């Protein structure tokens, strides 16, 4: 009787361990899900306001141009026109040489449409 109980418990434990998803299985499942399911799209787009546009611009620009450079161009200026956010860096002095960040971000998708640092 004890042996049957022990074997039953072992079977339950091993079958539950086998059902724990591994990272590879989870990524495979979610990649399949992405291919076969429509994504949620927020009513106001993925970039609904200027604060979000500035946060995205900063996050994208820092690895490209460097934190020191981008921090010198704050505050960023923004404008929404035709469903596209334009984000501009601010030149800190009139006689400074160099340029500023110019980025365009699609309001609906969050896609970076344009990125340059003027001279």
C-alpha cells in the first residue's frame, strides 16, 4: 500500500515538473502567438501624448548619440501633425556650434520614422 502511494506521488510530481514551461518553449509559443493574433492597439495610439513622444525620443537617441550629448539638448520641443510627432532638441545658446536631435515618431504605431542629429 505504501509503495503504491509512493509510486502515485512520484508520478504526480514528475508529470507536474514536465509541464513547467521552459524559456525556449515560452518564447516559441509567444512568437507563434504574435504571428497568429491581432495586437491590441490603444484608442489614442501607442504614443498618445507629448510626454510619451519625448520619452521614446530620449530612449532611442541616447544609445545612438550618447547621454551627455542628448542631455545637453533638453528640454525637447514637440509637435503633432498628421499623426506624426516631431521631437526637436533645444540648442542651449545662440552662439553654440553643432546641432540638435530631430526625430519623427508615428503616433499610432510608435515607429521611428526619421532620426538625425543636425550639424
